[in-house]
């Protein structure tokens, strides 16, 4: 577990370094270190995968497709294509280097609690930034300041007090960055409330969930609101499916109360800026709202781009790797992850990557249904709902081209290793004799 803790410390330090005004000019260094650390651990963590894993096999296929696309002459040349290949490898790297570590259920829980604590602090900081305008405010990323005042104004909101602020950034340098912390604070907070891993856990969980909900509302990132909603619905559904009705009612009640109280507090701080933005989600039917905001990009990807580029368009043509290492005049815009998958590897990439996501989601559900231990089962249901939300978010945002993609593979790699330790993966252990497991087909109570 030492490697996991080292990785998390480096990630958090790189993130916090961006809040220091004197280090703003070194943003590329710190952001690069976040991805570079994940990549470096592929070589620093010795050994081979402890348990067989179908998800890793599928992702090896993804790497092969990326390698073929690296040779595509339409790509961004040797430097740009190589940088993009390494960037994508760094995102999925935890799936491979974590596989060499022995992860117990207790180890999984400790890592989840660390993530919860950091992101809850980010969400709380975002709420403070809206409560006390001008205070607790870090410098805005140079990526936005270089685009001029109009870009900053577009990412600002007017509070009910009349003050204008950049959408709460939390412990990031990105406008609306506190929303990501809020998402994790709410979702992981449910698990903390149910598992009660330390004294006062329920009070802390409720407090951070409320702060998280307020941060998500204030940041006005509609894709994040929808993802959180999808995750919570999936959590309630799978909890009910396991037969634990009391827990299901607890989750549903808590989600309703936190959502309502958080919304009231967010409106008190943000006023019309909050209600107006969120009202657009229910202004029309769900299909029309999605099509107007993101569905048109999916339609264009499937009906126009896919027939034109069935094997992709090469690497380095979109995203930050094009910004840093490519030709901006050849840059392609990606609004949803599926467009990015198409550019990177055509139809093969659009089949293999989602297949890997579905397999990780299935593994989480399998653990939730088969493990007797209440804590392990709870965290599995939380991660299952997180996986469902991540897959849903891919239709609205390129989430596997950012640090949230690394976190997805880290959390799921830990869960897969836990499944191996429990004997739930064929060939890893005699699962039938493991007292932690239920008999196949027996639902939870």
C-alpha cells in the first residue's frame, strides 16, 4: 500500500502547488507531474499482476489500437502523437501497476477515505469562496487568464449579495473546480455514513455531503449534476437489489434531505445564478435537453465522423497534448468522450474502451452481491454507482482525458485487486471456501 499512499501524496501536493501564486507559471510542470507519476509507477512497482483480470486484457487491446493509431499519418507527427500515447497510458496506468499489489478490503477503504477527505476539503473551500467573496480565492489557471477577461467573465457568477466571483474553485485553479470535490464528497460521503469507519463518521459524512451538494449547485456544471444524479439513482437501485431495504431507505432519505437542504443553501448564496442554470435541465423533456447541449455532438460523431474515419484520425489532434505539443491550426474539438475515442482509434476504440468500463461495473456489482462483509459490500455498491456515472458522463464530457480518468482506474483497480484477494476472480483463490463470501445466487439481507 506504500506505493498507493505515495502516489496520492504526490497528486495532492501537485494540486495544492497550483494554489501558490508564485508557482502559477509552473502549472505545466505540476500538471505533468500528476500524469507522469502514474506513468512512472508502471516501472517502479515491480512484479506482475497477482490475479488474472479480463479488464486488463481489454485495456491491452486499447493500447494496441492506440499504437496503431500512433502510426496514422493524419496524426500530429512524432512528438504530438507520442505525447498523446503516453498521456493515455498514464490515465489507464493504475489498472496495471496496482495489479502488482496486494490490496485488502481494509486497504481499499483507507484509500477511499483519503480521497473523500481531500475532496470534501475542496468542496468546503468552494463554499467558503462563495460565502466570503474575495477570500480563500486561489489564482485562476493561466489557461483561462491567457484567453482574456471575457473568458473569466463567462466563468463567473453573481451572488445573491451582488458580488461577482469566479465559479467556486475549491482546492484547484479551475473555475467550477469545487464541483468535482462536491461530487466525491456527496457520493463517498454516503459510504462513510453507512460504514462508520471512525468515531463521529456519520456527523462528518452529513456535513461533507451538505458542503458537497452546495458546491455542485454553485459550480453550475450541469454534466456533473447529472452524473451525480445518475450515480445516486444507481446506488439506490443496486442497494435495493441486494435485498437490504433498510439501507436502501436510509440512502434514499439521506439523498433527498441533503439534496434539498444543499439546494436551499446554494440558492441563498447564489440566487438566480443557481436556479436559472439548473432550470435549463427541466425546461424541456430529457431527450431534448440532452440533444441541445451534448446530443448533437454524439449524433455528429456517429453519423458524420465515424463513416469518414472508421480507423480514427491519429493521435495528438485534440486535447491538452495538442495544445502543448501539436499544431493549433490542426486541432480538433472534442466535447464528449466518444468523439475522443473515435479520433484516437476509430470503431475499435469505441468498442473496447466502453467494454472495459462495463466489465469494471460488472465486477463492482458482483462484489456487492456476493460479499457478506457489510463494509466491503457497501464500498462495492458505491463504486458500482460511480462506474455507472462515469460511463454516463462519457456522453457529456471527455472524462478519460483528465485526472478524473486516472482516479476512475485507480479506484477500480483497487476494487479489482480486492476481488482477487477475496477469491472472486477465477483462478485467484478458492472462492467457495472463503467465509467472507455468500453462496452464488444468494442475495444480501
